[in-house]
């Protein structure tokens, strides 16, 4: 376990920043020492000028001292100047001793953005509720969900590293705290941050976090294994360095270029292996371990021969995963030998390509040891994000300069899931476009059925709000289940998940038939009125939809067995049935095409949409040959067209819509509303958000009744598109009614 270093102090107890910086520079180069010192002084002044003692956390550790310790941790990782300055200032900003805008003004947007990212991660862990389980692994599901949430929030690997450094300081600081606090911090570190460090490949932080958490959660087991080791970690590290040098000398004599990584197995890892394999301490052979990376496969076996010639290998502790790879594709040679002083040493030998596959590929160590493969396959975006973060870290180890690498690599990863919190701090994973209603049905079907509203991050939010990672969602419920039928209207965006949609449909199907008949009749009547379909034989419409009676039609719509727009389409066809000649037109060799219309017997003529009725694709239509303006297209039941049929029948031709409809057509809508400031702007915003072009608008306001009538001409592609527009406009506050009209 890492021994915490004290900061150099003056006699009055204040930190000697120059001495601290000198010690820091002896370990790692600092690009601009004066800038770092300036940040330290600002953090110290901010803490001193704060009246309250909220900045004290842990047991007597100030935000300023914590910042210095975070810098030391991050300097060991080779992070750049911006990250070190962000680490110095982070706790001061979090404890509200320093404004983030001040940081931006003093040190620039890059430092401020790093601190903002860490603050977002902190907002998650403060909502996390540790379990009271006394055994490791009982909270793995929630812990994994929290980790996925944190990873999905990270767009800069330095943010994760700063947060890991801060949590390392936190768990170091609780040594003298009450047992309850030690357990709370340790539980959080063990469930969230140690696995996160593991997935990011930051081994030495992961080992320290696991050992400290293990010490406070299972103190008896920790002391037992520590005693069995009968040596300090520092002594074990010296032994590792000695053996590493011996192996390196022998490999160099064989003229092989090799990279050797040695480590001393930490206490928690030993305990975990003993529990997993049900073995005693004496049977744990990898307390001291090495990884040797070589260029070629043949070099792996050459190095294996060198190791076995140096020391006697332990029977049954040799595995050749190169000749026989693991099912997940993992390849490496594993052996255990009796090394110097009679101590057991484990050695892994692999090529650099094998190592890359193991660390970043589908068989990565964090994947095959840390998660279930089937679950991991369901969250590919999370895997890609972790792989990206680890790639940045590895490139940094080779070349340096994380900031430039983040910019170069970008974050082009798939975000297929989001992670949000319940008020109690539990994590719920949802699809990336989920809404509060999707959240409600994911929590429990009954919660979804009784949903009346939602709070997102403590504020009332519309039920079609698109949730983002880290949102805390509270569902406001009623006493009785009564989902809204509007939730099933895809144009309104209330429900995104198939699960929630299926639950809502099932609820309506299970209702009393009389209720569905009543609701279905009301819905269909309202929709037909909106489309200006005023006269329709409901029995005929029911038969067109393969139903036996009018009530069957209403019940099917009420139970959502038949889509409302599907019924409207059939109603249009009943009112304006296609003529036999029009059906034959589509098979006629004489037909000519003009834009999206099929015209028979007139050659290639210009076509225009009649302003009197403004037909759209799906309407039954006919053409009138004008003088000088080509063919004017009317709805088949247009009053003007009927008059023209009586006077000039010879100029009426049969037309039909083309198969590939891509052109838009003008449609006039009548909007009845209660007047208010911003109404017109809201209407235009709705239309702009769905890409609808407005080609005309007329507004008449009646101040005495505070009412407003609008005639809006929009361009649409189809009746379905028109239905969507009307549905969205109806939801604009103060709009009472939206209908299609046929004349200006």
C-alpha cells in the first residue's frame, strides 16, 4: 500500500510551495512552473478567504492540500500542465471557494472544461448510495451501471484521471475517520472507482484503491493476508526489480528486444484469488509477477526456454494460450517458477500484437475478467468508449501529450445507452433517446401506468423530454393507472422504447370493450374532422378494415389494434374511390410521366396544383387542361372541378400519383387559438424543428375575445406528414384546434 507523503511545511504550518515544486520537478518535468505555482496560490487564497469550514473534508484535509496531493498523483501519470492546474483548483471550485468563471478567466477554457467534466462525475457519485453488504460483489449490478454512466460522460481521458486521483486522496484521508465514514468511502471506491481504474488500465491506482477499500470493508481478512506476506510492499518491489534485471540480462544475451513489466501482487488480488479458486495462501503462485513483451511468436518460446533455464518451473502451472488460445481469442504463455530466495514468480510472455489484442480488443482483460461477455455485447458503445480512453493512455505512454491526442483521435464512438438516476441514487440504463415515460416503465410497469408528470434534476419537465447521461429522474404518479393515448402518437415523441410502447398498448387492450368503443369513436371523429372528412359511412369503413361492425372499428382503434392514420387513409379512399381507368393507367404503355403525376394521352405537359383544393399524395385527383398553364391538378371532389366537368368535360383527364413521391405539395391549415405573446414564434419553431417549409400565413386577431385565427400554408410530402404536423401544432400552448381547409 502506498505510504502517503507529507507536504513540505513552514514552522507556522503553511506549505512551502517552492520546496513542494522542487520535489515535484525532481520526479517529472513541469512545463511552466510559475503558472502552476500561481494556481496553487489562488487555491490557497480562496480557501483562506472562505468563512465557513465546508471546505474541510475527510479528517482535517483542506481542499488546497488535497489539490497538491492530486497533482503529485497525476504527475506520476505524466499528465500535462492543464490537467495539473485543474487538479490544484478542482476542490476549491467544488467547495464553492472559487468560481468556475474565475478559473476560465485566469487559466483559459481548457482548464475550466476539465474541472467542469470532473464536477459532472462528482454529481453522480454524490447521488450514489452505498449498500450495507459486508461481502464483496453484492452490489455489482449497480456498481457496473454507475461505471458505465461515468464512462459515457467522459470526452477527455484527463477528466477520468483527475477524478481517480481525487478519490485516491479521499480514501487515503479517511484513515483516522469513524468506521462508518471509512466504510462509506471504501464501498464507493471499491464499487465504482477501482474497477474504473482497472478498465482504463491505470494499474497502480487500481491496486492502491482496491487494497485501501479492502482494508476498511474486510479489515480482518486484510490483516490476515498482510501478516502472511511477512514482508512490506517496498521489499517486494525491490525483489521485483532484482528479478527483472536478471531476466533482462539473459534476454539481451539472446539478442532479443524485449519489454519487461514487473509487479508485486497486491493484498486484495491475493484474497480474491484464494476465494475464487478455494485455495490456501501457499498455493497462490503469482504474488510476484512479470509480463514480457517480444516482437515475434518464436521469441515467446525462446524467452520461455531462458526463464526455465534460470529457475525450476512449477508443474501444472504452465499454460500455452498461443498454441491453444482462450475462447475469447486471448493468447499468451503463462508459467510459474521458483525464483531467487525460493520465492514463487509468475511470468507471462506474449508479442506486442497479442498484448494489444488483450488490452484493447474484444478479449481485453477488463472485458473477460470484469464483465459478462453477453452483457458487454449489448453495450458496444461503452466498450468502444473504454477502448478509446485506454488507447489515448497507451499512446501517451509512448509519445506524450494527451491534449493533442484527444484532439487527433476525437471521440467517434457509438453512444447506444444512457444512464440516469432514480431519486434514491440507483442507476437505470435506457436507450439513447429515452424520455421520462420510458424511464417510468423501465422502473416498473405500474409506475409507468400511473405516471402523471416528471421531475428531471429537481425541476418539472415535459414527459417527452429527451434524457441525458446523469439526469436524476423522479416520476410523479397518480393513484390510478391511466396512460394517455397521446403517448402512442409517435409524432409527439413521448415514448421511444419498444418495451414502454408494448406495455401501454397492452393496458389499452385489457380495458373494458365499452371504454375502448367510447374512446375510439371520440378519437376517430376528432381525426376525421381535422382532415375535413365530414361524411363517411362508418360501417363501410369498418368493412374496408376487415371488421364486422361500427363498434368493432371503434373498439379496435380504442385498443390501438388499428392505427388512427390507417383508418383515415381508408376513409379518404372511400370518399374518393380510384376510378377503374386510373388503375389501368398504371399498367398502360401509353402513360406519360410529369414530375410525380402520371398523365394519360397528353404527352409531357407542365402540371400545377390547384389552389382551390390543394390535393396531396393519397388524395383521389383529376386533371384539367388549362390554356397556357399546362394541367391543373384538383381533388376529384373539388367543387370547381365538378363545375368544370359539367361545362368542359373534354378538358378533364384522368391522372394518378406517381410511385416515387418526393416533391412537396402546399396544404392550407386553419389554426384556432387564444392569442398570447410568442404564439406565432412557437408555431414557426415547431414547423422549423421538423423541417417543414411555410409558404404562406395570414393571421386575424380578435382583441375583444382574445382569439386568433390563422391560415398557414405548408409544404408536405404525404397525408402522414400532414397528420404529424397537425398533432404537433395541437400541443402548442393556447392552440385550440388545427384543421385542414380546401380553399383560401
